C-alpha cells in the first residue's frame, strides 16, 4: 500500500531522525515497539528499536502494532507546517484537540513520548535558530537567597530571587517547574527600574528544600496550601500591596488569592488563567497520568507532555530550557501540582463568581497555543468576573515568560502601565 501524496506525507523520512539527533538515537536503543500510522486511507508500519526506525507500507486492516495513529490527510499537512496552527504543534496537542486518534496502550505512548515527538516533528521544516552570543561576560543584577520559615506550621527552606526597586511584583511559576521561568522579567531594566520583582520556588520545587519527612507522604498541592504559602512569603518579605502574577497553576492561584485576600494586593495578573483545566480523561492532565510511576521516566514524560503547550514559533533554545525545567522535577511533584490544577483548585460551580475585581483588579493574558487553558476559557473567566483586561498573546503558548520572553514582555509592559494608572 502506498501513501497518497507521499512527497507531502514524508513518513519515510522518519529514519533520518536518528542520523541527526543523538539523544533520539539513545532513546531508540531502549525502544522495541511497532506503530501503525494511518493517514487518510493509506498506512505505514513504523518499527522502533534495534538502532533503526524502519518504515514500510502496510495494510491498515491486517497489520498488528502496539500503537496506532489515525490522522486525516489535511490534519497531517497542518502538523507538517513550519508554522503549525494552534493544536497542531505536537502529537500530544493533536491528541488533546482530537485531531489524532491513538489506539493501544497509552502508557507505551507516554513512555516513549520524547522519541515519538522528536521523530515526527523532525519531518517539519524548522524555523531558523536564534544564536545567543556573549562577547564579554554579563553579570546579572538578580540576587538570590534562602528563607527558613514555617508554612502551615511546617519548617521549610525556601529559595527566592529578586531584582529591582519599587512596587513589589510577586511571580508564581507553573506546575512542576520553578522560578527560573521568570529570568527575563528579573533582568528587564524597564521593569526593574519601577518594580521589585520577586520570584520564589514553591516547596519541593527548584532550589527550595523538601520539608522533613516528605519521603513518607505523597505530595498533593491543595488550594489552602498554595494560598497559605504565598501569603507566608508575602508576610516574611514584608510586601505591602504587591502585584501578584502567576502562570498556569500560578494563574489559578492568583484567582484564589483575589478571592480570599484581594484587599492585600494592588492587582493580580493571570497568565493562562481559567476556572478549570481542559484535559482528556486519558491524556496528559489526568491525575492518573504516568507522571509518577516507577516504570516510566517522570522527567522525560513531563518534558514530552509539556512540549504540546509551547508555540512552534518560540525560539528553540527558550523552548528547550522551559522543557528542561520540567525534566528536572522531583518524583511525583508535577503530578501533585496537577492535583490542584485539575481537582482541588477547580473554580467552577459558583466559586469564581465570588471574586471582587473592584477590590483586586484582575488582568488576564493567555497564549493562543495553550490547549490547557485556552483563550476561549480565559475570555469566559474575564466575562464571568468582569476582569479589567483580557488579551490573547499571539504566537505564544502556556509558558509565555519562558518560551519566548521577548514577545511576552511586549504584552506584559502595557498591562503594568494599566495597573499603575488604575
């Protein structure tokens, strides 16, 4: 059986991936599975392992494979585009928006997600890389330190960084990551001339230590724990009327902070904020996902899953630094954060409507490529609570401040101007 329009389909080029990608070659060394790819009415069998990716024509009705991908021809062409549209930036994103059907054991897909995403995305023409060069060393003005403090009666050692002077701008990172996501906000002179930017790593994240006895418990982030942690940091740093800005779970947390302690904040800026998370029950945001299993590499899985939330236009070095933060996460921490994002922190059923945006003005920015907290979901939130401002950030995904900092800052600075003039 031959693929229709094979020049456009390009499946036979999958084997070239191993010639140009050493990590892919390494991952493939430990793979041993077959994948049936059905595009329209044509099919190919792809065998991974034994040092090769072997592609051959197949019959969709008789071929046996551990996994099957089913994609419409037009959807496949959208995926191959250099500027892939929203939802087509990765296999996982297509699966999330139901443009890719995956049959077989999903655990196998997640176990090999970095190999599969890398191989299939290698068929897409890449954007020209941006090269960063430092003719001479640059010493950043960012200062870091540790705070030994109690949070809900439990001793913690919390790492934080800050830069600048002026109105405090307290930044909350995404699930499973840490404060490095805000590195360019901390280093932007226009912002640090007027704002004291503060970023801290949540307990068990980044350089913040786990509390004593953590090894005896399964970590689960709850609304109460998240809100109390932020308020404890605010108190120990003596922040008077700060602006709080958070992304993803941080974008949800600013809503809970507005609801419970709105009078203590000058304003809240929600990045990728929504009342809940959009997810498939068998997909990456499920609390039963393979983010923490002894038979799956949690870091690899987390990085591969989060790739679907990055815009294809984002510079490669920023994209991979963002994914690297996820690949470094502690066992079970990302999964525990997702418990808040999907379950405990859900703000539907009349909770979000209680937010008083006159007491704590709310400004919302959402990247167009986010399939977790979509622009439509943020717009719905904005209308629900009568937010002061809402804008869709074109060419950005779920991690705007880290995947494409330069583009993000162009959206953030006008919002900070609005907060000042409120």
